[in-house]
């Protein structure tokens, strides 16, 4: 924290007669009988009226007391803020979620926007749960309108297998959440819920593209890192077919991350070798989960797809 210097009053008053000067010769001094208390002496004021020095001391004392009180209030506020830090994380999640709901409501209506943000939250919580199982602290989800949501952690695990587990945990929980919405929509015959489930399946499927920093790229770290280049090429081709600002952002960051990681792998250091050392049966297991998710999500999208010639407002009927 920054500290400031406070001026403590004005310089001590100069006694009447101006600045000190060379003493006058003895003959200039008055006699003892007439020098007891000259009328111009400031200390000769009446008993009930404080002199300038006393007023200065009072002023300094008051100012010092005000400074002490201000410092005490400042540290009390800091203490209260520290006690509120656990709640501030929740406020960050809920606050950004409300902003995202408001943003998506402009296009879909608040009901669909709220459901969509909830599905994003469950997807991100899959990552949070997996990170905590790996012993890594993770932030609560933070929502970014029209870009999705994100969590922040110091790492994704000690090795590529842990990174794959963390990466796939999001689509797994997200797929289960979308499937629950689809079942509810099928039972009730609600086109609203079916449309919400369809978008949920689509978002999770998109995240399985084999390019970092998407979840599919995390899985490829344990399966076949060379797939990053195929995923990146597919993403570039997709942006030509369906131009989208979000795709451009992913291509930009994905390209930088892919290049950085591939250059690190080319160093052939012991640390890199240890990170990407995955047993064959673990590689097969990650591949089975990855492909199984793609099949399940594609099937879910097929079953919940709603044709609408005039478009769909995604509002509750």
C-alpha cells in the first residue's frame, strides 16, 4: 500500500520583533523594574486565552488524532475485505453469469439464455472437479459473453494423462447435463428444452476439436500430440465455410499455443519426455472416452434437432 506524508502544521511562530538579530548593546536594554511583562509579549495573555504555542500544539494533536483514526479505519476495511474474499469468488461467478444471461437474452430470450449459461456452468465445473481431484486449486467459472466461460488454474496436472482427464471432464459433465435436458424435453414434449439440449450437445462437441486450448486438444496431449496440427487445419477450413469472430480468436490463440508446445517437445528434454510419457492402455482409454463422447454428442444432436423454416426464438411457448 502507498503511504502519504501529512504536513504537521505551520512553522513555529516568530516572536514579535522579526527574525533573530545581533543582540543590542547593554545600554539599549530596559531596567529590570520595567521589563517584567511587556505588553507585546504573546505569553503575557490572560489566563483564559491560550497563546499561539498552545494553539499550535492543539492543532497538531487534533491532526495526529485524525490521522490515527483514518489509519485505523483503513486497516479495519482491509480486514473486512479479507474476510469477504471467499464470497467475492462467488460474486465473480454470479455477476459474470448475470451479464452473460443479459447478453444472450438479446437474441434468445432470458429463459433460453439462463438455461444456456447453466449448461456452460456445469461444463466448466467438470474441469474444476477434475482439477481438485488432481490436487490443483482452480478458480470458480467466469463467464465471457459470446465466448463461453473459463476457469483459471496454475496447471492442468503433472503429466499429459492428467491434462487429458481434466480436459475431458468438462465435456463429460456437459454431455450428461445436456442429455438430462433432452430427456426432460422428450418426456414433456417441450421444443424449448429440446432446442436447449441441442445447443448443449453442440457446444460440447465443438470443444472436442483436437486443437489446444480446446478440450479435445487436451485429450490429444495424451493420445497423439501430432493431431494438434490436423485439428488446427480443420479449424482454419471451418472458418472459411462459417466465418465467425470466435473461430478467429480460437485460431489465433490455438496457433500460438500449438507452436509453443511443439517447440517445447522438440527440445527433447527429460522434463518434456516425462510429461508426455503415457502408458499404452491409458492412451487407449483416453481415446475410447474421446471417441465415445463424439458419438454420443452427435447422436444427441440428431435426436434433439428441431427444424424451423422461420427460425426459432428459443422462448418458452
